[in-house]
């Protein structure tokens, strides 16, 4: 089947620049989905994403580039973010030389960049296999706990009454706690990559929250500092015929706590892949308990087929929330693939309900 070229490329050569390239890529998806089978009906699913990617190389060998994701730039709840230099609106840019690379904007913090996730094979339209309550995507902290601290309530003994609890698509890291812009420096040597990252919590200023009682009276204030810091190291190489990927990361925010995460995946020559991850949040918040997460993943790819299954569980002082997901993909060639996804979230051990989500349809890569 003849593939229609959607991307356009322009090469520019001028004084001071060795070469520059601009490309347009995108994905379109169509099908049906149900985000919550207990509360919603099955619906049509259509989605379109377009990215502009620009790369270049200076005369001295320095490479540079930028990417803008249009569906994030056109944020309906925050219009104009793409035009604001103090927050990211779907854009990121980098400069690199040799093994060193600096990336800023809409990019991963060191933990998310270094530690592999457990969605090992396949994919779905609505990310059902990674959107369940047991999946740790290392993006946000338990549905972004930091802003919720502004309304936290203490009892007479100083214990936190309204713990954040768990939410769907929970992550256990601090990406997104601030202005959305992450600065990350990576250095690659042999099979190892070392990373350090920072995200400003309040666009450079310290972030201060008030602690109130049940009547709304301010009892105290907490100063979270100005930055979420992260470090990480990852390894990717072949070990006795196994394509091994491993990562270790650490991230911290003043007065909130710190996150340590470890993950490893291995892909065998027969198409089978296995993985496991462990994450620990140590809390500095009075009355807010530490959180542990464990995750497992299995994937299998053969010819045009790919299928993946993952399971994960968050545990906060015995309150456990878990979930599992399934994704299947069949490559039809030419950039077209059929996709199926399912996710199950179980809040019953934490006093909640069990929910299901699924999606089915086609994805077109241009």
C-alpha cells in the first residue's frame, strides 16, 4: 500500500548554521471507548495529535532542537500557555554536545526519565492499560498532592484529617508539582546515562501553603521551597542475550518528602519481555503516611502482534489500591494499527469501589 507523506521537511543552510530541519508528524485515532463502565455509556472516540519537530547542528558540532505538541499547546483550560515563557505549553527544546544534553520544557524529571514503566508491549486508544489506579507513571504525585495541601485540616492532636488518598492515573513522583517546566541535564557514557533535573514550584519563588482547622482558621503555614530536585541513573544494554534496561531515581521537595524508585525490564530473543518496579515515598508531612508501590509487567511481540499485561499496587499504612491493564496491537502496515485496551482499578481495600475501562479502534501514524 502506498503511504501518503504527511510530514514536510525543510533544509536550511546559512552563515552560522551547518543545517536545520523541520518535520511534521502526527497520529489520528478512531474507535469506541468506555472510561468507566459503572458510570458511563460506551462512546465514540476520535483524537488527533500533530507535532512540529525542529533540529539543527551548529558549525562546532553542537546539536539543538525543539518540539511543540499542538494538542497540549491548545490547552482549553489554560489558553495561551504556549505563548508564556514562564510555563510550558507542550513545547520542549534541547542543546547537546557529545554525551551531554540539556533539555527544558515539557520533558520528564530524572525519576520518570531513568526508571522504566511496566507498559511493556501493545497500546490502546485511551491508554486504558496505563490509566488504571495501580499504574505508577511517575508523573504527578497521587493525583498531584501538593496543591491539595492548601486545604488540609488537622485534628486536635495535629494529625492530618483529609489525607489525599488515591486517584485514577496516580503517579508517585513530583513532576507537575510546579509550573510544568522541567530542566534536565543528561550525560551518557557507554551504556549508562546520568541525569539531574529541577522543576520550579512557583516560577522561581518559594511556594507557601496555609494549614487550617475545620473552621477555616489558619493554624500554620508551610514553606515548600522553590524547586523539585531529581537525580537518576539508567542502564541499557545486552546481557547474555537479554536486552536489559534498568533505572534508579530520587526526587525531593522541601517539607513534602522524597521519592526513591527502582525499575528493571528485560526482553528475550523470543519476543517475551518482563519487568518489575518498586517505589517508596517518605513523607515529611505531619499525619500523612509513607506510600509504597510495586509494579509488574509482561509483554510479548511476534510479527505484527504485540500484547502487554501489567499490575500495580499502592500501599499507604495498609490501605491498598491496585489495578491491572491489558493492551493489544496488530500492525496492519503503512502506519495503521488496530488497538484494544482494558484497565481495572480496585479501591475496595481503601473503602472505594472497583471500576473498569476499555477502548477499541484504529490508530494512524503519519
